[in-house]
C-alpha cells in the first residue's frame, strides 16, 4: 500500500547525520571552523579534484566561478539552455552576455557540432568561456570539449550540480570524474535537498588551479585577506585588507558537518540510483510510447534525474498527480524565459531543446525510493500510456 505522496526527489537524513549536526552545534564553531575544511578535503577527494571551496549554495558558487574567471560586461559565454537558471544567471551577475546553443538529441547535453559552428561564425576571441551542464547526471565529455575550447581560447566552467560521482571514459581508457578539474577550469556542485548530497542550502566549487582556488577563497569572504604576501602594510595581528570587492558566500560548520556525514553515503546512493534506473528501463523497454534515457557505454550516469519522453506529457503529469506521484519537468528551456527574451531569444531558436521540453517528464528518482513505491510509479505510468 502506498500511503504517502511520492516526490521526484528527496533527501535522505539518517540518525548519524543528525548526530553530526548536533555535535557541531555544541562545538565552538558554527561557521568558519574545522568542519568546513574537513568537508572540502573529503569532497575534493571524492571527485578527484585538487581543491574544493565550500559555499552557501551552487548559485553563489557559479557566481564566484564567473568572477574568478574574469567575466565582465561584454564577455560572451556559451551556455546550454537546458538547465536551471543559475547556470546562465552567473554570467549576467557579472554583466556578461549569455549565448545559448542547442543540445544533442540523444544526450541532451550541449551539441558540440553546433557549438563549433557557432564559434566558427565569429573571429577568435569573441567568446570567453563555456558553461556545460552534466544534465540529469549525464557526464559531459570534457576531453572533447577541451579540444574545442583550446582552439578558440575558452575557459570551461562545468555545472556538475547533477553529477557528483558520475564519470566518462577518456580516449586513454581512464575514468574522468565530473568536477575533477582535469579538463574544466572550475566545476560547481549543489547540496540542495533534491541533489545527491544535502546540506539544506550549500554548494562546492572545485578546481585544480591554485591561482583560481586563491581567487575563489578571496571572493567567498568579502575580498578580504590576511595573507602576508598580499598585504600592503601590516599594523599587527588583527590586520587584514580588503583587496577586491567580494561576497559572503560561506557555508556554516553545521551544514558542513551534515555534508561530511552525507558524503559517506554518496557512493551507495549512486549505486541505488543506478538500480532504480535499470528497473525503470526494464519495465518500460517493451512499452510503446515511452522513450527511456539514452546512455552511451562510455559514461557512468549519476542519475540525478530519470527522464522519460512521452507524447502526452501534460496528461501523464496530471494523471500521476491524481495518484499522488509528483513527477516534475526539467527544465523549461532558459531562452524561453521572459527575462532572457529581452536579449532577443525567441521560441524556435533551439528546436532540439524545445522538442525535448514538450515531452519530458522526470520520474521519482532518489535512493530511498522503495521497490514498492517504484512498482507503483511504473504501474501508473504504464496504465496511462497504454490507454
Ligand atoms: C540546483 C542547480 C543549481 C543551483 O543550485 P543551488 O544550490 O540551489 O543554488 C545550478 N545548476 C543546476 C544545474 C542545478 O541543478
């Protein structure tokens, strides 16, 4: 019997998580204490990056990344339209121009052929950077994108909010974890409750570049430094200088404690997501009218989302709601947002993502979804599409 509504995503908080937060609340530090560095170190190790900077949410992390990468008025940055608003907004925060590009019809990631065609149309130097998204948990092949970026002098900021633990295989047969910093200058993760790791609000920026790391730390804390090498003078132990305009984008220590505790279950959570995806795939394989997610053999999908394509998406969405299953739509393409229309974007500009949007639906996908709940979701989906 299904007694409570089934959301599309849900955090998992254990007794151990709660104890970890309580311990930190009883400690000397609520913020800027030892849990932050512990979380940063553990997270950097988890995704295989050299440096990690904890922030109060991924939107702030994307903003910090854009600032550190030097986005300013006039900068042109290529962004996928199939993402949450912050992936593009971070460019706007710095006064830069967002240039959208269509997605691939199978992976729904930025279509590299179209990116290249866009780059070819203008003189080199026109574009400063590109922000790909590991959409739904599908890892972007950053090795390929790096070649293109190098040819045209772009930096890459990977929005890896959907994909901690996901990876693609490079041409040497090596695993390349999302956010490991081998191909992208900066990567950003979110710890919003629907994401893989929850800290309430929270995020992490990873990089392998020491200079970028220093900038990220500086701008996270007001542009203030106590680093003797950077000071113009030194009046004593209390002395600090604000050397640039920064922000307060810090995470609290009790959130970091929750993050450290959650991170211990990240791998098992991924395994469970894989299992759930496999079961959906199997159940829908023989059902006409449902397109299941495409996954190439050389990627390990992190399954933040499990997205199907159906003809009557609105009908299915409403039918599931009537049955207390809260499926969701990810995402309304960004170029169709009223805010972005002021830059001249119109319906029809990016046909692949628009077609995707007409038919997509994200089914419940989170590690604590029970087999019974999933069976019920499958039953209701098939019931509707078979009508
Ligand atoms: C969730 C999300 C964000 C924003 O994360 P917050 O931590 O809520 O600011 C950015 N990009 C993508 C792709 C996301 O899914």
